[in-house]
C-alpha cells in the first residue's frame, strides 16, 4: 500500500512536535504533503516558526510549512503559555529555523491540495484549533467530499474539559470552527482527552526517549519533562499526556485505539459550557452519527511505536 497522504494542521506545542516527528519518521506509512500552522497554544508567528524548528530537528528541512489563520473565526485568541511555556516549545534549546516558510496561505494550500489530488486520497490531521480547516470549508465547500478523513485531537466526554470545566482547549479556542468541521460530512475520527489522558509519559517511558541518545530522543525527553510539570500539578498524574501524537499514531496503527461511531455536537451558545463536545456515547438521542469518538488506547503499544519510530530520526 502506498503511504497515506496527510496535511498536519498544528499549533506546536510540545505534543504537536512529537506528533510531527512521528509522522516524519514514518515515510512508509505517511506522506506529509504539508504542515499548516494555526494560532493556538501560542500566537501564529511562534507556531509557524516552531513547526519549522521541528522539521529541522527531524532532518526534514524540505517539508513544506505554511502559515494560516492568526485568530479564531469569531473570538479573541486564547493561548496556553501556562502549559507550553512562552515559546510554545519550552524545554529543549533548539536553533532558530533556516528553512523557509512557504509563501502560500495555509487555507489556500489546503483547498488547492484537496482539489488537485484525487478525491478521497488526502487526510487532514488537525492538532490545534480548527480555524484553518473551517475557513477552507467555508471558502470552498466542494472540498468536503474530497477529504479522505479528518483525524483530529480535540474534545472530551468522560474527561469533560481541561481549559474550562466543560471544554477541551482545541475546541474551546474556536468553537465556531469546530461546529463547521463537525457538520461538514467528511469522515471524522476524534482523539479526545478520554484517550490522550491515558497516553502518559511516565518516567520509564521518558527515559526510553532519552536513552535513544539522539538529538531527537533527547529533545523529546526535554519537551515532555517541561510539559509534564503542569499536568502533574493539576491532575496528580504520572506524567504528561501526549495528546497530539495519538492522531499520527492512529494513522499508522489504528488497532491501538477503540471507540464508537456516534453523534458529536459542539456547544457555541452557552458561556458556561462553551466549546463542550456533546458526545452521544450512550446513544440516547436519534441524532445521526457524524464521528468516530475514541475511548481507549493500548498505551504500551503506543509508546513502543513512538520510541521505535523516533529512533529512526
Ligand atoms: C490540546 O491542547 C493543546 O494544548 C495541545 O497541544 C493539544 O493539542 C490538548 O487539549
Ligand atoms: Ca496542539
């Protein structure tokens, strides 16, 4: 089977960085057509720069990186420096990138790619707020039925929220965008907090990254060291949740994940529960299923895959 063509839409972020590294380390499974940056964890000038830093760390400076939307569709940007540090990639000390940013706007790249590649052959992998994807769908509704699948990190049901008591960060930052994406009709697979909070970088798992002894292994260990202090304090958990790599791992090893094909709607009207993913896990409504909502992960298998692939870079 030829590798699956993907566009990674991202707001790096240490966990975004690991997701990108996993994809770039897996050319037999994934062909990264481009990386599109969006404002999220930190503002756009930092996310597009961080995406290029990560490509260079991976030894893949020919990867195309595009800058996209610098603010949500209808709201002021909310960022997460309290989790990711002021650069968004705090932890390792990595050089400024020398590879260029592409001239084209990320939204135009997404639209052009979906129109140019054969229908049903390009998968979108959003790892941040859904602004770029929603704006592309708004501007070019014809692309919706050309998308092979949207595999995204966002939302929560049993874990409820991380940025508010009711909402997960990526969906909360741009709920209007999420609403557009969830209604677009393309096949959608979601990695919610319910899954990602089980993908914890425990000490032995982090030691395994560091023991790779490569610049990538050491940088990933330093990123998760930094990122972990927040979750340990907040949740008392055993380590940092590697949210976004669940998306790229799923594309390589879908058998590591289980979930349900259900209806998922986005709350945009309530101040109290803004950005909540109302997931009909128990099938108590007759609203039609629009997404596969993952609920569990084989976390040992996930970390074995990650360590094996990162060792290649
Ligand atoms: C999501 O929010 C960001 O902080 C992470 O990069 C991840 O995409 C988790 O809620
Ligand atoms: Ca992210």
